[in-house]
C-alpha cells in the first residue's frame, strides 16, 4: 500500500505515507461507526411504534385498555378457528391510529386462507367492539410466517 501512495506522490517520504495511511484508516473507522450508529437509531425509531394500549373516553374520565388485555381477548378466538394457531399479537400505531398485527400459523383445512382471514378479521373487530367498546382499530394485519400440516 505504501508503494502505491509513493507512486502517486513521488515527493513524499515514508513517515508522511504512514501518517496519510493512518488518516485513511481512521476515516474508514469513523465512517463505519457512523453507519453503525445510524443503523441502531433506525432500529430504535422503527420499533417505537408499539403501543402500550388504547385509551377510550369514559363518562367520568378515561378508560385505558392494555395491549395485553386486547391480545388475551383476541387469543380467545383461537377456538373458533381450528385452522389457525395464534403465535403473537402486536398493537402498533400507524398514522396515529392503532393497528392490530396477528402472527399465526395456518394449517390447510376445509377453508381457504382468504376466507379464514376475512372471517377472523371481522370476528376480531366484533369482539373488540362488544367486549371493550374499541372501534378505532384501523385494520387487522395477519402475518403467516409458515404453514403446517396440522395444528395442536
């Protein structure tokens, strides 16, 4: 590497080449650390959309329904849909409106996934409205990471 630098700058000595290469290396390290920090900040900002719960207006104040209570209620629907097994439930905010994300496993049975998805989403919205009075869920996203031959 030293020879390459000396070929481009014929009037420099070895000490100057060493200092130059040290500066190049330090610059590369700084760029790497900056990219690493930007990546960490991106992950923090991207994952901060999780919501702790939903606040509803009550007659004499407000009512806070935790995301875990909503998740437990949605999990209770699992018995109505034998082809689906719920893995995780996330409550996130998109454009200041709550979105429910349900990660589940689909085992092919008598119904198509599209029919099951529509029925599950409709039933979830119904049970949230009937049980907690939650009507401001923007949408329910279903995530199917894998399918298996059978469930349970």
